[in-house]
């Protein structure tokens, strides 16, 4: 599993890629919510995963390390 952490101000997101399973996992690492609600997305669609990232951080450019999945 590969992980990339993204941060804007006090908000932090862990973007995890389970390539063998074909799954993206977006986990809100910010301390501003209950633990049970911190997984914002888990599934095979990069676009939906990135929407979950932006729901937490606001408008965010896709980092170079993730561009191959955005294509």
C-alpha cells in the first residue's frame, strides 16, 4: 500500500493506494471529527476519491505522484 499525506492549514488527509486491490482510500487525519467518520472514501474510482480529498481540503491540485491515476 502506498500513502501520500496532503495538508492545508490544520486539515490533513491520508490518500492511500492499494494497487493490487484496485482501491483508493481517503482518510481524514484532522482531529476535528469522530474517528468513525474519518474514512471519507474507499473504492476503485480515483475521481470520487479526489472529490473526497477536496471536500476536506478545498480545491487542491492533484500531486505529480498521483497524476498517473487521474488520467
